[in-house]
């Protein structure tokens, strides 16, 4: 079965640079969630989108923005990167019929030097 | 959000059953009990969920106390591949779009050969 796809899988950036992470949800899923997991931490919710509209917001820094496109894929844009942004970023999706369940992608490991 | 409490870590021998407890004394009547697990360097993976009745699937069983203030995830025969952090998460009734998960500390399960 198709799963959530995230790209790139690994990304190395310098401080103050920008980064864009992409997420392709499971086909026919209309909701996308972004989570950040720092070293030794549990995943923390950042933001979610339903039908291309932001539906919930967590601890997402103002330097970060995200959107969901007409094909339901989502992008997380991160600017003025800081060392503390180094983390695993997970995208999850859910859809009608399995609304309670979120299916997670493999994650993007971002390293800020 | 209703809070869950899990032991920080547990150990099991390979091919033996494992019972992972979760306390959620402030659970509301509409909260579903979800279990996810996260293997090292991977995204969280759905294990099982339930509302009131015990549930079984190919991965595990979920035993829910009659008063719903606690639950137990049961792995019938632990394998080395089951070594992961197991999260017990409460989430309201399905159908509400964009509802994120709140990941708590979870239980780190070690499986000994």
C-alpha cells in the first residue's frame, strides 16, 4: 500500500539559510500534519491542514510557514535557520474513513550547521 | 488534553508476552485510546486503537479497563523488531479534522534475545 512520502530524507543547511520540506500524503487523504522531533525528544505537533486550509496550529515558530496545495501535498518552509532547528521532521496524513488514524512518513532529518 | 502516564521503560525476553500499561484517569467519554510505536530513526507507526471494548489485530491486543481509566497494550510474542518507544495517546471522536496527536514520554521497550 502507498505510504506517506517525504523529501528530502536528509538535509544539511547553514545557520540563517532557508529550507523547504515536502510531504506527499497517502492517496485520497485530505489532512496533513507536521511534527518536529528533536534529539532525544518526543514528536511535537507543529501545524496541520485539512482540504488546503490550516486546521490547527501547535508550537510552530514564526520563522516557519506551511501550506497544502491543490494536489494535497504539503510544504514546510523554514527560514533563518537556527542550530536548534536540527531535528527530524515528520509528516502524517489522515483521510475519510480513517479519520482517527494518522499515518506517518519516514521523516526528513534536518541538520543545521 | 487528557493526560496519559506510562512507565519510562520495560524489558522483555524474546518470544514472551509483553504487557504495556497506560493510565489515563482523566479520560473523557469521547476519547479514543490510541497506541503508536516508534522504532529508532523511523516515523511513528500505528499499532491499535479502541474506545471501550477490547480490540485485537494482527500486531497486538488492547485491553481497556471497565472504567476506562487505564489500558494495556499486549504483544503476544515479543520479537527483536518490537523494540521501540510505545506511545499511548488519547484523541477525541473521529471525524474532527486536523486533530493532532500529543506524544507523551512513552515506554521504551527493550527485547532481549
